[in-house]
């Protein structure tokens, strides 16, 4: 029971975390290094792809589809499979969800971490990773999920409130920048299998409209993150 009590204590909100000055600058510096150093980004961007694919999966399940598996590839692409009607709202919502997912999740991580919900967020992330592990359909996919899960578990169980908030805010910033970078790549691509191209085939709306919808969500997430981070920088 002691372990259960400790686990329950670790998911309780800790109150607003003051993240300003040096702690915040450390976070921003680390995020810049991750997205700016090509060898590092080429590896860690798999986390953005992971959130992208789980975005497909999560919305698919919420839309009444069945999530059967997903794959992350060495070229940093991925694929999630949900089973259900070939057309209709559920298929459209599931296909649309991938590109906005990293931006939305990134914004939530930043806002909730600053508000003191870091422990609960980490527990939820860990639960999602455990559940998704059984749907991994390649060795690389399982290795990525296990690595992210191990890091999340260690941070949740062992780290202090400030460090948890720093890591979550940094991760949120990386996901947000990654969402924009992935969106830029798909906007400049003519791949007929991209999410935007598939959405154009599933609906009367052209590819450009779907790309614009991704931009709107990413811009909204950026506005939310700026509202949480900029006041702390000025302070």
C-alpha cells in the first residue's frame, strides 16, 4: 500500500510553478539546441512523429474506429492504422488529427506544467505510452516507446517539481517547433499519400484548405505557448 500511496501522491497537482529567470532560460536554450543541431534533431524528431501517429490513433478511437497498430520508421516518418468505415466523419477526423497533434500536445504540456499539473501530466503520458506499446508493429517503434516511457517514468517518480516543469515546458516547445517543421515539409510536398492529399480525396475540400486548417491550429497553439512563456521572460 505504501507504493500505491506514493504513486497517488505523485499525481497530485503541486500548485503553480514559478518558471522564470535562469530556469526558463535553461529550458529555452535546451529546446534551441534540440531543434537547431541537425544530428540531435534527426533523432529526437521521432518524438514528434510518435505524437503525430498517436494523434491519429487517439482521435480514431474517439471517433469510433479501432486502433490496430502503428509504425515509426528510420526516415522519421510513420504510419498508424485504424479500422472502420473507409469514408465519413471518423475517417476524416482521424486523418486530420496527425499534423495538429504535436502542436496541441506541446501547448498543453507548457500550460499544465506551469500550472503545477506536471506530475499528473507525466502519469497520463506514461499510461498512454504503456497502452500504445502493445500496438507497436516494429522493433524501432517499440524501442522508441520504451525509451520515452523510461524517461517519463524516471522524471515522474524521481524528479522535483521544478525539474518536471522545466522538462515538460522544453518538451512542449520542441513539439511545437516540430509541428511547424513537419507542416512545412508536407506543404512543400506533392506526395499523394500525405494526410492533406488523402483528406482532399475524402472530402470536397482541396488540399490547400486542409493545410490551412493545420496552420490555424499550430498558430493557436503558438499563441497559447507565447502567452504562458513570454510573461515569465519579461518577469
